[in-house]
């Protein structure tokens, strides 16, 4: 995948050699399988926003893939590399070399990364374009984030918002933890994305720990689960009454609901 293209900054779309070498179409990797569509169940959501952040100290990468819950089709993507807010330039250089240098994408990171505040602004415009989020203070409209674990939205987004001196946006208040859904649907525990790929016999695409590639792989797990007949439910919410402690409310009824499916 051309990572300049995912940032909306590819300047070689008329270069035949570049186009022959790099993929510019997410549909190549995320075309929904037509097999077993008879098991596809009606969902309470229209769209699923697969999110997998990268960066332990500060967020370095913010990738989102939009999947149609009715037919499993890929709809659109949002991908930005994120420039840390409080690190020195020397520390950033070391951080990026350690994280992305071995993947060969450190140059594109340096060329395209923008502050987290700007990423959220662009992301909100993207969501409004797709009618996923309408007004300040509101939740998503007939859509939900899907993550592989709770860390991304339970821990990292609030931490980054604090570092960037902004309030955690309301649309990050709830999400679907795919690991919880996997456990309840298949009745077996998965420690992470790689376990789910292996057990479902889905080959890994791209580079593990490159956020946009991990997001594609998680989306492919999600598509498979939809094809197998899963009914998705919100699995976690952040308490609006205790934003400072970031207290989590796990939905007690999830296992009961899933056992009735």
C-alpha cells in the first residue's frame, strides 16, 4: 500500500512505475468473501469503524477502516501519522527510527505526520462526510468503533488527549472489543489479532505493528465473523459521570445476550 496515498498526499498517481509497484486500492485486500453469506445476520449498526492505534509513549498512527455491517463491504478509510506533542525532535527521531525504521516507513512518517489535534479535526470532518457523527457532544450515529482489545479507547485515547490538552471526544465513549466478541461467539479465547488470524486460517497481510496493516487484518477477522453469523454488540463504555478516572463499565449482559443468539 502506498502510505502517501493513505494520507491523501501521493503525488505520483500519473507515474506508471509507481502505480505498478504500490497498491492504491483498499478493496484489493478487503473485498468481502461471498461464501456463506446465508449466515449473515441483521445488525443493530450500519457501519463498523475498525481502529488500531500505534505508539506506546504517544500515538504515532491513527488508522480507521469503515465496514458496511449489512454486507461486510469496505466503504472508506481514514489514516494519519501523528506527530508527538511534547517530545523533543531528537527523541521523536529515535522513537520513529525504533518503531518504523525497521518497517521502511520512517520517511513517509516524517513527511506526513501532523499533531493529534489536527488528526482529530480531520477525522471529525471525515465522519461528518459519512454522516457518522453530526454534532458536538454526541455519540456515533448507527456506527461503532471495533478494536482488538480495550487499550486503544480505554487507555491510549484519554492519555493522548490529556497530553494534547484537549477533552476526550464523546464519540470515543463506547466500542466493540473484538476479542470479547470472538470469545462469546466461537467459545474460545484469543490473546490477540495473530491468534484470531491463525485460528480462522486467515493469512497475515502486510507488516504486523504497522497500524494500517493491522487494521486491515482486524477488518478481515471482522468480515469473517460477520460471514459466520455473529451479531455485534457494544462491549465497553467509558463512564460519562467519571471522566477524570476513566472508569470503565463493562456490559454485564453481553454474555447473556450472546448466549441467546
